[in-house]
C-alpha cells in the first residue's frame, strides 16, 4: 500500500486586522480594565481614605507580551467564529484570563506531553501557541496536522531562543536558570539542542544546584551521581565531563534577576578558576524587561513603611512568585489569587511558597479596624487590572469604605 502524503503545513495566521482589533480592544477592556486602578495611577499610586492607605507599586500587572497574547487569542475567535480553536496549555498563568478564554470555547490541550488529542486535530482547526511558547515537537506536530497556527509567544522569550540556538551552533552548552517543568523552560530547552539536535543543555533552579555544577566544573566528580541529581533537567546524552567545558548561561525570562546574576557570577568564577580565564563562559541578559521593572518597582515601594503587602496573581505564575519572595524578606506578605481570598481582617487565604500549597492565616490584620494602616498591593505581569481593583475594593470594604465612596474620590 502506498504511503499517504504528509498534510500540507499551514502558514501562521495574522489575525491583527484593524477591523478585528477594534472589536478586540473593546472586548478586552470590558473584561480587564479598571477605572479605580487608573485613578490610583493618576494619584501617584497612593490612596488614603480615613485611616487606610492603599499603595500600589509603580509597575504591576499586565505587560505588553501578555496583552499581545490575550489580544491574539480574542482575535482568533473573531477571525474564526465557527471553527474549533485549541490552546496548548494556558495562554498565561492567570485563572481569570484562562476562564474567559474557556467561555469563548477555546479548548486547552495538554502541554506536558503530546497526547492523542493532538492526533485528532484537523486541518480546519486553529491552535494557539501560548505566551510561553511551546517545545519544538509540539509546534511540529500541529504543523503536521495542517492546523492554522496563532503564535502568541512573547518576544522576550524568542530572544532567549535565539541565544541558545547560537550557543548550540558554537558547541556551547546552555545552562538554563529556570524551573525544569515550566512551559517556557521546556520550550527553551527544546531550542538549546539546535536544529541538528547535537546541542546540549542543563537546567538549574537554585544557587545550591548551581554550586553542584560549579564544584563539578572545578573538581570533576561522580558522573552518575551528578546526572541522577539533574534527572529530567538535561539534554539526551549530556556528559558533564564533556559538556561543562564551555558554558553559556540563559534563563527563564521571569526568574529573580539578582539570583540569575549570582548564578552567572558563580559559573564564570568556576570556569575561570579551572581554565585560568573565562573564555569558555558566555552570558547574555535574558531577563524580561517587564519582570525586571516589576521587581525594581517593588524594591522602590518597600523603601516606604507599610504594614503588609498583598501580591495578586495566579499561583503558578513564576514572576508573581518572585515578587512574593522579595516581599517576604521585608514584611508580612500574602500571595492571593483574587479578592475573595481576603475573608476578613483577621483571615486570609493565600499561597505559601515554602509549603507549596494554599493555606489560611489567622489574625493577619487583627486590630487594623481601629488604627491607621498602610497596605501595599502589587501583581505579576499576568494579572489583569480588574483583579487588582477587586482587591483594592475588598481591602477598603473591610475597613468600612464602599466602592461608591472610592469612585467619588
């Protein structure tokens, strides 16, 4: 029996037509715009009502890359009103945004591995690649199925891909600072092996893991133990005796900037100590600008006294979690998904990074109804303004200040 020809690859679709985007902008604004947040921006990020002061970080919430991804997803439904639309995983790490897309009948596909759902895709189907990007085997699969592709991958992520491809071409191993199971890191790792599949990568998350790598660079060691520690965090055929000779650092774009810089320093020092110079070390700053801006804005915010800090966003959002880490070093900080997590002045439901689960803390703001209080609020790049508004309204509401009073200010 003769073999059937492979499906024709579909070109990526440009849905950013002026007529479509006018409608999209109105729809997105309806879902996510906040007049109260804009009011606080106009007031320099601070609002005092009675004994309560709300302080917003100068930079917070949606970044350009997230806005673009959401716009493209909404536009896809406008351009393809009657066709099946799928999304690889989540468009961004925010439950509210992904809920809105689900209500538009945009169906999430598994993102950890290619399952039979991908085999059932048809040429008339539309598949959205999320803001994190997707591993090359996923994009190759949907191209083979002949689907229309809407690629919302963030430009900052693609800069990292270009860098690791350059490393691979030069025989340089990519040392990727990121979470080995994160969508973006998985997508970057798939590019780090290069087009000829001969490149290599190693993923590290913490400074402790970095020290394992730098010790091996300096002194060598037990290869089997090293590979076991970094199981599922390195390329196929990775050999630390060979592939740590020349290293280039890259990172998941949403990591903590100071930690990435420390990893770079430690690896550079180890290679310099081993070789007598740092010629076999390369680095390129691949921290996303919006991530850096939100971290810097929080550091500035923390220079002023506050009683507590609320960080709003999806619990699986990496850049949001790093804001929580910064806050935790300075004052009581609570990572909340939405305003309903503020059950009362005494009780807050929040995500504990150490326990890696949602918990409830009691006596958090006890007594605040009787004294002056300053509460800081910030949010990661994937959090929409309407969720920030609801948090502001909830905090002030618990202090006896209604939405109407806020709107009249």
